[in-house]
């Protein structure tokens, strides 16, 4: 599970459950989202909903990411695309000979 993090209308990072789990329990109450999140360049961690899946795969590989934030034409976050999502798509296409 992951959530996109925005600040002043710009995407500044992604907060993953893994990030939270790595925070020592005694620091949970004082740790901010910015301290726990994975900070990345917006261009590296986002993919537009109208881009090809192969472009998303290449982007994940290039930046060593397991998921990307999906944005609409206006830059709003509308979802998250993971390796698992892409694997599911490829299995469906292979089964349908698409």
C-alpha cells in the first residue's frame, strides 16, 4: 500500500507502508509524513493515465520503483500502478492472445 504526498499542489513523494514499518514504534507520534515518505522527483514517480504500460515498466526499471503514481491530464493523482498490476495485464493479454 502506498499514498501520494502533495505539498502546495505539487507531488513531493510517496508514503509506503514499508516506510512506516521502518519507523521505530517509539517515534511514531513525532514522525512527520515528510520524514517517513520516499521523496522523489515528480517526473520519476508519476505516469499519466494515457501513457503506454510499457513506458511505465521502463520508468519503474529506470528509477528502481515498484509502483508509480498515476495522474490525469491536469496532474491530479488518480491512482497507483504497481508491478503486480502490470503483471496481471500481461497475463490477461497473453491468455487472450492480444
